[in-house]
C-alpha cells in the first residue's frame, strides 16, 4: 500500500519537471524578443538618445533673375530652418515653423554676382544638420538710350525798325541833264485769226446685207398680195358660174 502511494506521488513530480523546463525556456525567449523590439539598434552616425539623424536632400535653386532667386530643399522629418547668404555682407532668414518642405525667396540681389549660402535645420529632438551652396544672378540687360539731337537755332538779324527813305542827291546848279533817246520799239503785228474747223457729220451707209433683206421682204409681201387677189377673183368667177348653171337648170325644169 505504501509503495502504491509513493509511486502515485513520484509520477506527478516527474511529469511536472519537463513542464517547468519548457515554461522557463518560453519565458526567456519572450524576454529576448521583447528587448529587441523595445531597444532597436542605432545606425552608425546616429544622434544621441537613440534617435536617428534626419536627412536633408533635393536642394535646388530656381527662378534666378538679375535681382532674385528661390532656394528649395526637403528634410526627412519636420525641422526649423535658418538660411544665411552673402556676397560681401551676410543676411540671415530664419523660420521657426517645422516643415518637411522648405522654400526661401531672396530679393534685392545684385545682378551678375555670385552669392554663397548655408542652410541649418533643427528637429524637435535638438539635432542639427547643415548644407552649403552657391549661385550667380543674371546679368542685367543694358538699354542704350539714343542721345537727343540738338538743333542749333538759325541766325537772324535783330529788327531795327523800318528803313528811313534816302533823299535823292541834289545836282549842282547850272548842270545840264542829257537824256539819251530811247530806241523805237517795233510795232506788234496782230495775229491772224484761225479759221474754225468745219466738222462734217458722218453719214452711215446702209450695209449690203440690210438692203438685200429689205428687198426680199418686199418681194415676199407682193407675192402674198397677188396670190390673195387671184384667189378672190377665182372665187368670184366660180360663184358666178355656179349661179348661171343653176339658173339654166331651173329653166329646163
């Protein structure tokens, strides 16, 4: 009886040992996986506190003119921005609003001048990153304005008033004035009147074809009139002949 009780106690203990070992191995595996998920490995060059450094990329310069330009770039996570540019003296433009896409417009630049700039970005974890660049503005167009022509005034004499009439020179007394005889002029012969031109009216002669047509029409009319008169005469003769013949026949009856 005692042996049976001892065996019944030993068998559950033996069955509990593998279960305990299996449970311990599962617990250790779960702790290892949890630690790997909670504490990820930091990449090389990462910032402090286990947060990876953000990236700054796609730096471009657009809309370059004689006096302006636009600088654009992007960051992998929202950051503030500070841009300092210079050719001789420095000018800084800051933006405390965090964003992933950045654009800064530069105005009042000198034409045909090379400008240098430095961009500094800062994220919410205090990490900073900088990048530099340069660009040259366009040369301004030179518009040549023609000089106006200077018209010199024409010279003129000042007006001094009407000229005073000159008095004729007096001839000494006792001198004789000899006048040369004028040559006789030839008489002008009157021009003969021109005879008026007599314009005779032109008489248009009838053409031969028209005369032939008129003669043919006259002969045709005469033929018709003769035939009609002959037919009338023949009708009258026949009427008299028939009447006379009828009278004879009545007498015989």
